[in-house]
């Protein structure tokens, strides 16, 4: 039993666990929509598109959080502008801006004397260095994400499953899309300094994807994703402590592993003969009505 509890008796590991739980909650609220709308590539691009803003904020002595938020917002706005004003697909626009923003950020960071350290910290984070003030920021971000997800739920659902219906219902799909991008931006910027941009994507995508294989209602996916992400944080920190591995990377690996375990279990479930008491499988458009409840 001591093998399980000893690491969390250390103050900085306990703070890392709390931070991971808060990050998991924020990522569950935003990541559910990323998974349902198929926005994974855009989410990844936004995560890496923060680098120029963070680099400039670091060099100028400004707020890293503000720099990250502005840079991610610029990335999202750029993708929208390129897609609307050219004949290029969204994937092409994302790819172009993804490479451009990342390259620009690396160029800025390379001007620093501690180039390797700065870039490594940005990409991989340091969950074990979380301070009490960071926990306060994450708690505020979680509250803001919950409020935004609650207020925009109906519009987000309509946008995810049928944008034309959203327009018909007067739900303003363009505004809903921007609000959804704002939710994703909030999740990424609030979490990157804890687990880094390369690893926050694991908590943003893997837990909601794992839960989406089992739940048919969006609130259930969000709650389950938050629990899976929290469990991945605890497992990752435990393994990192005993194996001497990087904490953030181990947490992200545990989150991704949870998806594959969930997918395997779902495959075994689907192979068994159906029981008369089993609910009917959700298929479009029935899936939409299931998620709306």
C-alpha cells in the first residue's frame, strides 16, 4: 500500500496531482467537442501555434498565459480567414499556419541564450514544478470553461451535428464556432505550462475519445473524460515516481493507453451477442438526439 501512497505524501507531487485533475476537467470540457467535431488537427495546431506568443512574452517579461492565449487566438483566426478567402481546404490552411507559427516561435526562442531549456520547457512542461498560484489559475480556468460549456451547450450540439439546423434554429453557428474555439484555446493555454504543448494534446483528445466509445450523452462523455484524465494523472505520477521517467510524458502516455484499453474493451463488447435488454446502438441521425438529452 505504501508503494501507492508514498509519492503523493510529497508536497510537489500532491500539487502535481491536483493540477492534473484540474487540467483533466478543463480538457474534458473542451476535448469532448474537439472529438465530436473532428477538430483534432486544429487543436494540435493551436497548441503548437502558441509558441510565438509564449516566446515573445518570455523575452519581453510579460504574461506567458496572455501571450499563449493571444497566439492561439491568432492561429484560429488565421485558419478561419485563409479557409474563407481562398479555395484551400481547412486542413491545408491549418497545415500551413501550423508550420509557420511553429517556425516563427522557434526562431524567437533561438534568440534566447537558454534556447534548449526554454524550448524543452514549452514542449514538455514540468508538472512537478506547479506552484500554488498555478493551481489558482487552473481552478479559475476550469470555472470559466464550465460556464462557457454550459452557456453554449445547445448551440455547440447543433453545430457539432448539423450546422444548417443551428442556422435554422437561430443559434448563430459562426458565433458558436468562435465560442467553441475560445473554449479550446482556454483549455490549451491553461494547461500547456503544466504538461507542455506536446503532451496537453494527449489529455485533450484521449480521455474524451475513450469515453465516447461508451457514453451516448455529452455530459456523460465530459464527466467520464474528466475521471479518465484524473486517473491517468495519478497513474502517470505514480509510475514516474517509481520508474524515474518524465512525469508529464508518463501522464500523457497513460491517457493514450486508456483510450486503447477502452477501444479493446469496446471491441470485445461489440463481439458478444446482443441481449434483449441492451439499448439500441446510436447511429446518425439518432446519435444526435441521444447527445441532445
